[in-house]
């Protein structure tokens, strides 16, 4: 019997003994891959939520700009009709109010996806986002009322 044949037979015998160990290792590796995939999905969900929050803040900034454009036009000595200024003000209030609505939608979607992924109850820390949302909502209400 050649050395290559002997080595081949020894390797087959070792593999037969380690087959149960190999199955356990494969199972553990599959679990780790699944956990890493869940973490990537959670992080992608969080990035998407924060992107929607950024979009909502941009809407509010644009709305504020449209509402206050009359002060800029007066300082530049540009004459614009009152009807146009009124329409710009209405559009500004509309886009300003759309910001918190977008943020509510983003939060709702974030929680729905987290439920689908299967988060644990202690795994969500949304206190900073809720404080930000409360401040934005308060600013929107003050802006619309006054």
C-alpha cells in the first residue's frame, strides 16, 4: 500500500469520527451567520430611520424658509404681490407640518421592521429620537399657532 493510500484511509477514518463534531461546528457557524445578518438588518433599519428623520428636518427647514421669505424680499427691496407671499406662506406651513408627519411615519415603520426582525424588548433605545420628535412637534405647533 502506498503512502498516499494510507494517508487517504487515515483521513477518511478521522473524518468519520469527527462527523458529529463537524455537524456541530457547521450548526454553530450557521447560527453566527444568522445573528450577523440580523445585526446588519437592524443597523440598516436604523440608518433608514435616521435618513427619514433627516428628510423630515429638511422639510421643516424648507417650510420655515418659505414662510420667512417675505422678510428677505423686503430687505432686498424686491416688490412681490401679497397673493404670492400668502401662497408662499401657506406652502411653507404645509411643508413645515409635513416634517413631523414624516417622522411619525418613519418611527412607525422602524418599529414594524424591528418586530419583523424579532427584537428583544430591552433592545430598543429610542429616548433620543423621542426627545427630538417632541421638540420638533412642539416647534411645529408653536409655528402654526403663532
